[in-house]
C-alpha cells in the first residue's frame, strides 16, 4: 500500500508541473490582466526585464507592429498602450507583451487588455494533457491549422480568457503572419 501511495503522490506532482517553463513565467503576471495598471510591476517582480521594441528580436517587433496595425484598421480612433519585457527561459530569449486598447463604440467606452508570452523558438508543443493539468480544467475549445494547434479556456480566471498556441516553423499560416513557437495569451475586455 505505501508503494501505491507514493505512485499517486508522484503522479500528482508530475501533473502539477507546468507543461513548459514559459508557463511559470507567464502565469503569475498574465493571470492579473484585468488590472492593466499592475501588469508592468508584476512582470518586473516576476523576473522580466523591460525592453524597447528596437532592442527586441525583430520577429517580436514585427508581430507587435502587425497587431497594432490590425487594431487601427479595425477601429481607427482606438488608442493602444503597453510594454514589452524579456527574460531567459531554457536558455532562450522569450518575450512578454502587455497591451491595452481603448475605444469608443456606439458612444460607450471599451477596453481590451492583453498579456502575451512568446517563445518563438520553443522546440515542441506542450501536450494537451499537460496544459489541461496546469490550467486545472479541460479547454473549452480547440482548433488547428495544419500542424499548428490552439487550446482555449473561456474563462481561465474570472473575466479572463486564455489561449495556448503552438505553431511549428514550417506552418504556412504561421509563416504568413510571422508567428512561430509557443504563444500564451490572456485577455480581458469590458466597458468603463
């Protein structure tokens, strides 16, 4: 009986481990995406260093520019703010981008807060089982485009959604949009 208890304890400990080190770097910061004003301090407190886009990997700068351009095309009067951070995970530079988009729609003020972590050189996708164990519940949606896959939780936290996407280097859609590797996204939207 003690051997069975030890196996159960080991299995539970294995399930509690994050599916990739990026999850430990992302979770403590991006779970709080509803409080946009606290994200930068949370990132710095979690070991991220703030960087300018000019000092970042050019792939990250291109992804962020495409995102801003898309928002501006969709809602020309919107205002976007945010910050970019970098840290080492498994010996690779990974990035955390925060953003807040504010806009007026039909006379009402709206916001969209985002917190995204990018490991563009992640060698493999985390398993669905490992991601599910880390989140604590099964995804509410899954999708794929060729060999790329996305898991979604709506909600992840109260008023916060989560997406975990893995795009291999050879994925045509990823090449078109300049995205590859492991990308974690938390978002919160609302009015004020």
